[in-house]
DNA sequence: GTCTATAAGGAGATAGAC
DNA sequence: GTCTATCTCCTTATAGAC
C-alpha cells in the first residue's frame, strides 16, 4: 500500500467504516471489518487512530458536518407553498427508498451518540443541523411563493423533521411507499397552513392556537 | 439458585436482558451481562436458550406482544377532540421524559430487527401494533366527543405514530421538553381537523385534499 | 437441573521487523 | 510508515461433575 498522509488515511478509514455500517450495522463495524473494506492492515488503523472509539467520534462528527439533507438542493420551482413542501418531502422519500441503508445509518449513529458518554452533544448538533437545512428550504420556498411564516421558521423546521423522521421509521419497518406518501400529503397540507399570504393581514391565516 | 421451569427462566432472562439493554444498549447485552443481571450462571442461559440469537428473537417478540403504548390507558375525560389528543400526547411525552431508556430500547430493537435476517417481520408487526393501539384510542376519543373521523382510523393512527416517533427522536437528541410540547400542540391541532362533528354534513369539514 | 471449568474464536491494541 | 505476528481480554457455547 502506498504511503498516505495520516489525515487522508483517517478520512479513508471513516469512509470505509461508513460503508461497513451501511451494509451491516454499527455492531459489525469492527476494526478488522473496516480495514478489510479499506484494503489496509490492522496496524494502519491504529497508526491513524489511537483507538476505535476515537474513530467513531470522528466518524459521527464527520457525518454531522457533511450529511445535511440532500433534498435541500431540489426546491421544486413551480406551484404553491403546499405543493412545494409536498414535492420536497417526496424527494426525500425517494432518497430513502433508493438508499434505505443511508438513513438507517443516521438513526443508528444518533442512538450510538446518545448512548455514548461524551458524544451526546453530537446528537444534539445533528438535529440542529437538520433543522437549519430545513429552515433554509422553508425560507427559500416562502420567498419563492410570496408568503411569510406565522411561526419562527426554526420551529416549523422542527415539525418538518418530526414528520420526516416519523415516516422514515415507519417506512423502514414496513416499506409501504403508498402509506408514506399519504402521510406526506397530510404533512404538506398541515404545514402549508402556517404560511400567510404576504398580501393578507396576519389574522386572516389560521393560527395554530 | 432454586429450580425453575425452563419457561420461567426464559422469561426471567428476557426481562434481565431488557434491563441491561435499557441501561447500556443492545451491544452491551452479552450473555454474561444478562446472566449477571438475572443472578444466574452462564450455563443456565444455554440451558434455557440454545443461543443468544434465539433469546433476542424471543425478546423482540415479547416486546412486540406486550409493549403497547401505555398512554392508551389514560384517555382524558373532558374537553373537545383536540384537547384529548393533545393531553394523550402529553401523557406519552411524560412517559418518555420519565423513562427515556425505555423508548430508546424500542427504537434500538426496531433497528436491530430490521437489520437481522428473519426478524424484519417483527419490526413490521411492532408498528402495526402501535397503530392498532392508537386506533383504539382514536375511536374511543371520537365516541366520547361525538365526532367521526374523515379518514380511515388506521391512517390517522399512522400519522399519530409519525408524530410521536418524530418528537421522541428529537427529544432524545436534545431533551428539549418545551419544544416537544410545541410540536404536540401543532400535532393535536392538525389531527383534530380530521374530526367531523357528527351533526355536520361531511363536506363542511376540511378535507385533507 | 445447575453448577464450574474450559474450549474456540473474535475483539482491540501493540511489538518489532523492514 | 507499513507490515506480520502476537498479546490480552472478552465473547458465545459446551463438557462434564454433582
């Protein structure tokens, strides 16, 4: 194996670990399985990382840093706010269906982080980043359609993530595409009620309470 | 240790395993940890079960069979349909806050089942049972308040479980009670729109689409 | 039926040659 | 820097005494 900077090696090992985890779960991501996937020797692992724990910390930090919701790229152009939300959620569902392993890894890593002393903060940060990404999407959609949100956008993002996490778990358990889409239709409808047409007075919208 | 029927021993070992998992996660539920928790010898484990895998199958089947949502017992008596839904969800949130380990175990076991060949069906069944329990609650609440549901109750139950799973995950990651309650307020509001006052004609209600 | 003792293998981590 | 070989510990599972 050619020489490689320690940083590159760390990144490569993290990627290999993610592939192993996606294929077989967190429990199967032993140092041996990881180096086999990366095509390295076992000693190289401990040359790059002092311990498996350190690698897992870096892996989760990497995921939290880089894995923002990919669906954020694809704001559908036309339509009203309801259909934009619906289409964005459908796009996310498609990602899930096309690559169930990926989303399951996110869930498993989140549980791992919550369980592991010293890593709890990473789980919190992971969700903050989800909400931040969704918030951007919500603001973009509002601008596009000329509405304003009747609630802090971050609060709405929390509801969106509640929906996406919820139907993702259900889908992972029963793989029922149609049922997930029905939930999405309901979700988009309920969320669009939080949008106020900018030309309306604010109390013409339906407040939540 | 007194003699004990093999069935009793199996049940006791499953309970011990659940305690270990709640405290330290699925990965920490080794046969040794389990028998230590149960106060048995290692050999007793393999007298009761042929393998750890068999125990895990029985454990998940046990959980799926017995762990229906405890909040179902506590339908709040007074109020309209919206406040009943809200109070029931608050009751569930209280369960979560009082015993986070329990709900986390449910999530982890679900992921374990989805990952393990031969156990996928148990994950599906777990969610079906959740929905069945919630469906009962929804029908009870509808009867109590004299409304009918404008959608199949099982579909509404799916949305309810989407909400509860979603805000449970978020709460596990950030422990933000107030944020969870705000989601619950929104959820109850959105769900109550699916209720049609029995004296109204059905099209006076707001359909989802 | 229940125990102690142990087999057999996989895990993380390290020593030391090159 | 990277490798092979190995250490030590912990895992599931079993053998065999009582």
